[in-house]
């Protein structure tokens, strides 16, 4: 058993839409401006918030997810990535106590993560339109669970003239420090679309906005107290996770551009540690797949937004289809799965021809489809798994398919609902579910081993 003492805080909120990401970006930049080396994390399966963290700190932000991975893995990944930093900031998910739901209470919530990792919490309360009621709101969060780890409060979207009175009331009635506030700053807003925030790369003048937020935060938030609270974090205890490595390295192309950008950094690192060289490529801009590759990963993202550009790049589509037909191992999730269809509809429902690896059409709906955490069980042997193998996953998409596959059965984490999903063969695994390789590292190793077999067969 290993133990690490790492200064850290969690920035959680009373509800989605309370400004967690805006406040987190402001705090991250301000901590850097104060001379700290900072590591950032996101609670839960979200891909987009870590992109914003990464732009601010200049290094990859990571996900910590207590449904997708077990407690030891969460502790291991937190310690592994944060051990060399002065302070770590974990952004919460939804409202502080909101997790898997159903009969699993607060499982995988920000509250759950704070408890498991012994992390002190700063609660962000959106106080717009409130006065004394903000104290009642915060009191509810303080008393709902006695082991909440909440050590301070930041008020969001309030005016300077309201702050002094609110701070005095909260500290008198609830005996908890108010570290400060952020006013509403329209010029620093982070736009949204159907899956939440736009990606960091799409926000104009993002660095300028985060610097403005940090400048404001340094004036109105007590960072001496915030850093002192971070130093009270308990030790992280974990067992190191052994990594199974290939006998020889393999070269894996990974789609990375505006259309395909949803990846868990720790999952990619696991592939690298197992022996994969990850080679970025762009299905939008590149004419061909990278040379000498032994496998391909098509992650999620927003291919529907760039449907015309993807469809117009026929040379890349043809090379991809031919390579997979000739045995190239390919793992595709959500947006990558949509891209492999014969037809994919764009944001407006306009159909575009795509790769044609998977028969059928990926089409737009007017609602979230099969949204939430799921457990996957393999129904047959295929690229990623043997029959009966399991892995945790999640789905979050407005598109559906006329051919969702049947290689795996999916069971919702909150109940008994089950369905078939994922098109999978010896060299293909493609479906709407997003997986995290640390949920079951054997999936990653099996995929890479198939890539190694493909490489060796090329040499014969």
C-alpha cells in the first residue's frame, strides 16, 4: 500500500449551470499566476471540461470516475498525476450530491469522490437573485450529509455591493468561511451547444478570457485561505496498478481534430505504457492514414458539426475503409462510430455519405438517446473482448443508428433496462458507448495484441 500527501481541493457546486467550469478556470489560472505548479481533474465522465482545464494549465487534465473505475484506481490515477504538483484542483460534476442515482444514492458523485480521496471541498453557490436565501441553500448542503468535507464557500454571479452582507450572514449562521466571490462577467462567458460547452478550441480568445477571470478572482477570492485548505487534504492510499506490456511496440493512428477530440488522457497513457506509439491524424484534413500503422482509434466528438468536410475528404474515407477491410484493427466510439456508417446526418438532419464500414445510417433525434452510465458484457469474442468479459461505460448522444450492433449487451446502472449494442468483429469494435480502459485494462491489452498480430502478419 502506498500513501501520498498531495495538497488539493475540489470545486463543487449546488447544481449544474452554477458556473463550476468558469470558476474552476479562474482558480486554475490564478493559482498559476501565484507561481504554483497545478494539476487539474474532472469528476465523472465529462470530456469537455478537461479540455478547458488543459488550455489553462498547459497540461492534460484527467478524469476521476468512481463508476467507470474502482476506488483504488481513482486513488492511483490521482496520486500518479498529481504527485509532482504544488496543488491539484478537482472540478465536481452536476450538483455536489448528484451521482449515478436510483438506489445507489450518491455513488460517483462529487461528494463520493471527495470522501474516497479525502479531498476538502469548496462549494460554489450561484447566488444570482438571492439574498438571505443563499444561507438556507448552503445550510442544506452542509447538513444533508455530515461527512461532506465542505470546508468553504465561493459565491458566484453576485455584485460587490451584495457580497459583504452575504458573507457575514453565512459565516455567522453556518460557521463556515466564505472565500470570496466572482461577479457575472458576460465578456468571459463560455458558450454551449447540445452536449454542453463547446470545446475549448472553439472559444474565441479563451486564454484572454481566463486571464480576465483570474485577474478578477485574485481581487475577490482569498487564495491564501484556499491554499491553506488544500494543505489539509488527507493522504491518498492506493495499490500501484501493474501494467501488462506487449512483446514488441505497435503504431496506432488516433483521430484528433475538431471533429474527434473526446479521449481520456489516462486511457491513452495506458496504451502508451503497454507499448503503443500513438500517431495523431485528422479525418478532416489528412488525405490518407499515417504510414506504417497497426491499428486505428476513432474517438468521440462532434462529427455531425463537420459532416460536409468529413464527407468531402473521400481519399481519407476510401483509405480507411480499404484498410479496415484488409484487417486493420479499429476501435471507434460514438462520433467515431457515426463516421464509420454509410450515411451520417449533420446538425440539421442533412445526410452525408461517410466511410461505409458499417451498413446503415446515423441519424439525428430530438432527445438524448440511452443517456447515462452502463455496464457492458461481451456476447461473443471480438477485437476488444472475449465472450463474457465486462467493462463499464457511458452514453451521451442525440444521434441514433439503424445498426447499433449486438456484440455486447448493455445494462443501465440505475435499473434493469438492457439493450444490445456495438458492432464488433475480429478487427472492429464500434458503438455509441464510451469506455475507459482503466475500467478493465485487459480490453486495452487485447486490442493492442490484435494490432501486434496484424503487424506481424504484414511482415509475412
